[in-house]
């Protein structure tokens, strides 16, 4: 991250685009840190740093060692890592998270949020998902979970004390969840999400004079929702609050950007947005929440740019790269052929839970990706993945490339062509679709090959709606990357480039 502030500040939402849901944020001095859910992907829990709340640089992943996160092949997609809470207390960073299908609630700590983070301490007495940590004035730690219930916790041992107590259930919306508890002025505030993480999502708040309640709901709940509106940012909820050094308050939250005809499809997953907060009569007034952010009153510090090309010259992969469930070095390494990423197949296709895949989140509505693949010793390719049952790819085996679509239970090779033996550049261009009518989808994905002078020839163009959350279900978003389906495959480089959106 540059130390030089940008002279002018235009800022836009989402502040962390792409599949980055359930943001939890804390500030230490002039530095903000933020974490997100990561579900079936390894490494887990991306960790971001910012000095201005607007520009975020990924500085690591909290769970980046197999000793911290083991997601067995049986763990379904959209299980795994749910909804972490990040807090700074007593000179340490504390992170509590639920590993659904793989260990329940655990706590990890670090002195530097870039890592290393500790091995997980299990907290088996924590009674649900979306755990929060808050310490009261005498140092007692309260853990509050979806429902909304609360239990006293020793976060160093994971031991809980007494029976969990139901402390609030929101205003009647479904799925009261994502609680965060804060001492602000004279009150303890209990922020929650309710209405479900789909179009009905919203944020409600209650307050009390102790961290255990009783809690009085805000008369203006929900304090934020975009349900039943035609605003471009939808599904707004799962929020966390943070105060800037100048005393102003801000909310980070998840939202989505549906496009196309009805019902609207979002393809990048749930993204992290930022909204200003004012306090009126002891209650937060949130917004506006728009794609153009009101310019903050402080200088903006550009995020460290992720280069558009990764040529795999580094021994360690950049923290943006994620794999499905696990990434053992014998199946994924940059150390075998210098300057290349080598993948060795396990599962025979991306339909399998043990597929060997290395990808990055699609973060832009309009973008393209290219990779130079050497398939001499196997079969592999370039894929856009939502889960095992929803992915498109272009695959190379010696002398041939093929475009494959997997949508639900249907798998089909939709195009193929012979290519000269040897390395080949595979590509995908993702472009918006002008809705042809009320049923029109959000975008189109063209898969093809690029020749030596950079000319891209599409073999097939596929509709994007089938790689959307509205079709596939679940909690994630598109990830674009490389995979091996048979033998050993080498990738010389991977390019990801946002394109102008109009
Ligand atoms: C998470 C819950 C939610 O646990 O979705 O939108 C669930 N909020 O709080 C998965 O991200």
C-alpha cells in the first residue's frame, strides 16, 4: 500500500468486489482490518487492510495451513467457513468463526493480522453460527450467535460458562443472525441481520445498558434494507460497525448486484459494501448506500494493485489464489517447473469434490482471463466455477481443446477443435448481455483460444445466468481459474483484466 495519499477522493462501492461476504471489521489506530467468509475454499478467511475504509489490500488468509483448516471431500460446497468476527483486544487480534461440517466454532489469534494466525482453539459450547466476541468493562468475554443467543466464553481456552441465553430475536424477519455487540457511549448495542440473506435481507439494532440485555429494539428497524426496492445494490445485510479516527461511524455490509430480466441474477456472489452512519437520538441512521460513495473527509490511500498477470515466478502463491477444499503441495506447486504453476489431477473433473483447481474471485462484471497451458502430460484447462454442479470450462488435451458446460445434472461438451500439439493460450471473455426481454440473463461467457498475435477466437458463448446464485444456490460467487483433470498440467501464466463496463 502506498504511503502517499491520493490527491482526490472518488470512491465507489462495492469497496471489496467479488465473492467477499459477511464482512467483519476492526480498527487499530489508523489501520482498519477486515475479514470475510470463504466456505469450501482453501486457504480460508481472506484478511484485508485499509487506511481509509475505501481501498482494501488483501494481506493474507487467516487459515492458510492444513493444521488450521482441513475441509474433507465430504464437506459440501457452501459449507466450510461461515461468517467470522474480527476484533482487537488486549494487544491481539481475535477471530472467531464457524467451520460448518468441519469442526464447529473455533478461535484463532494473531499479533499481526497478515499472519501467522494460531492453530484453532475449538469452542464446542458456542451454540450456533455467526459467533461474535465482545469484552465488557471487567474483561468478561461474551459470545453472541445467530438466533440470537449469548454465552460467556473464555476465548483463550474456548470454554463456555453457564447455559446460552436467548437475548433477542429481531423484529420478526426470518433468520435473525450475524450479531455484533458493541459498547457505544452509554449503551450496549446489538446489531443483527434478519430477513434471510436473499432479497429480504436487512439490518436491525437494539440497545441495553448491559452486554447481556435486556435489549430495547430501535423504533426505526430495520435500520438498513433494500428489500422491495429497485436499487442496484440488493440483499443488503450482515453488517459490522466501525468508528473512524475523526469520530465518524461507518458500516460494512454485504450486498449483491443483480442484472438482467426478472428475477435478476447476481454472479459475483455477495460483495462488501460501505455506508456512512449518523447517530440520531442514540440510534444509527445508515446511508446512503449507493455505488458512488460519498467522499470521505480524509485522504484516500490506493490499495496495492494486484498485477493483472501472475507469471508464477514466486515460490509462494499470492493470497488471492484459492483452491477447492485443500491444496496439498504435491498437487499444486510452483517449485516443479520454474516460472510455471504445476497441477496434478486428483478428481477427474470439476464435477468432483476433490478437483484440483486454483482460481481467483471474479471481481468485475466485465472482464477477461487468459492462461498459457502446457497439456503435454495430461488434461486440464481454464474454468469459471460456482460449485461442482455449475461451471463452464475450456479444456486442453494434447492436440485438442473443448468447451464444457455443467449446469445442474447436465454435462455437455458444447464445442471443440484440433490445435497444434504443445502449449496453447485458453481464454474467457465475460461481457454484459443486453436483456432481450424480461427473461434476459446477466452476461455471456465466451470461451476460446488466443493465437500468437493476440487474436482471440471464441469456440462457444454461454449464458451467464447458469453460473449465478439465483440458479445454483449457495453462498459463494464465481471463481475463475486453472485446473487439472488428468495427469500433470503446467500453466506458464494467468492474466485477469477488468474491461470497461460500457
Ligand atoms: C451467514 C449468515 C449470512 O452465516 O449468510 O447473510 C450466512 N448472512 O449470517 C452464510 O454467509
